[in-house]
C-alpha cells in the first residue's frame, strides 16, 4: 500500500487513500485544538502516542466483539483503517459528571452517575457540534431509529470494556466521545480514535482535581505537563495489555 492521496485533513488527523480502495491510511498529528478549534497548539509526540493507544484499544474492543475500522499500525503515527462513511454524529458516554454536563446541568464535578449517560451531538463545526434531542436527530435525518439503537448499544458495550480495562490501569474513565461509520455493506463500525484526546481520564492514585487529569483537559485548562500525562496513559495501556 504505497500510493496515497490526501482525502481529508482534520484537527488531529490526515486521511489518505492507498492502492486498495477499501483501505485508508490515517496519519495522527501532534496538533491540538480545544473549544471547537478556538484554542490551538501542539503537543509533542501526541500523534504517535494517540496512534499507539488507539491501536491497542481498537484491538481490545475487537477481541470483545466490537467491530471497528482498525486494520493495522504500519508506522508509529499511522494506522490503516477500513473505508467507512462517517455518520455525522458524535456519541458521548458519561460515567461521571464533568465538562459540559456540569456546566449545563449544575451537577457537581465528580458526581458518579447512577447509570452511564449516552448523548448524541451533531458533528458540525459551523454549528458548534450541538447536543441533539432524538426528535432533532431524526428531523435532520442524521440516522435511522434502528441505527440510533445500534449506536447506543455499541457505545454502552464499548464503555463496559474500556471502563474495566482502564480500571486495571488505575485510571477512571470519566467520559468519552465515539464516532461511527458505515462500511460497504452498511454495517456500523467504530471509527476515528480512542485516546486522551477523546476520553476524559483521571488517575485513581491522585485525589487532587488538577493533578489527576490525564487527558486533553490539561491542554484545555492550561494545567501543564500535557505530554507526560499522555505518555503515562500509553505506558499503563501497554503494561496492562502485556499482562492480559
């Protein structure tokens, strides 16, 4: 797979064609953005770290019967993936109140939810990726009712697998964002990435509300030590993967 042409460049990744029309190449960048790209920067080594973490977590999920777009990781910051048509939805699963959930509901940071909360957001930068009601989702024809049911079920399955895995890593999975796509057979595959860019992760060994942060909130909130936090997540993922 040597021939490549740029298909798309996003905030964190570049997508290329390969000489196999069914396989694409994702290049993970060191670029960092927050607040719908209003804040921009760079995190040294982020592309390689996120590619490695995502590769391991996609393989973990595949082993638990979650179909993903992952094929292989040919280089440190590149991933071969199956070609899919991305659904214009961000599926967010929340286990603990943080971020916008606290801002919009008044829930105290760190409130453990009685059951995981699944939310759907419209994947549209121009509109600021707004939270959707199901009626609005269907009004915009973003997915069918059957697809929404599948997305919810798959998101909860991913949450169960990742929560258990991160628990073994000494990390609390607070919340995370998923994206899904349709393959040629219209089957739903988990796509995009799973990394400190897309997950809110807290170190269970540190009760301090700032020091415990191991994800992009360190960049969003100018907490510092962003690179070392990402590297620590990777080290724990690798160590736990080796033990499994």
